[in-house]
């Protein structure tokens, strides 16, 4: 089967070799991406490769938690992109929670932190 794999694919694997970033870091990055992509084969492969590259169980777990946090944040922020007149984003008193009247307003660093939100609930 390996003889059928295009040369371009093998070239992609070069990206995982040590360079400006060590291979372990690159495998942890790939693991985080696999978590978001929800690819079970990628999750298994990059978990094993990260461990073989020297990643500890704690590093692998933390990578998964960071990916989960990023996915949750993305789901939250995209939730404000299609508000109806019944959603919190449509109501002036809560529009700031999603960055503007329709979730696409001007965002500041303060609007991203819980402490910086007006009407923190």
C-alpha cells in the first residue's frame, strides 16, 4: 500500500522533524488539531507519536484541554452570528456580551474577559 502513496504526502511528514520547533511540540500541535477535527485515527496516531517524542501524560492532557477550550470559545463566539429577535444578542441590554448588536461588532480585549464584560451574569 505504501507504494501507492503520492510523494507529496511523504513531503508533508518532513514538517514533523525537529526544526525551529522540536518534533514533540509539533506532535502536540497536531494532537490539538486532531482533537478539533475529531479524527479518531489522527488522535490515536498523534497521541502515540507525541509520547514517543517525549511528551508526558500531563502535556498530552493539557494539549487536549487547550484544544477543548478553543473549540468551546469558537462555538460561543459563532453562536452570536445568527441571532433572532428572541436571542440575547438582539437585545440592546445584552448585545455587548457577543461583541455588538449582531455578534459582529467591534471587539476589544476587555470584551473577551469575564471581568471586562458589562452586566456580567
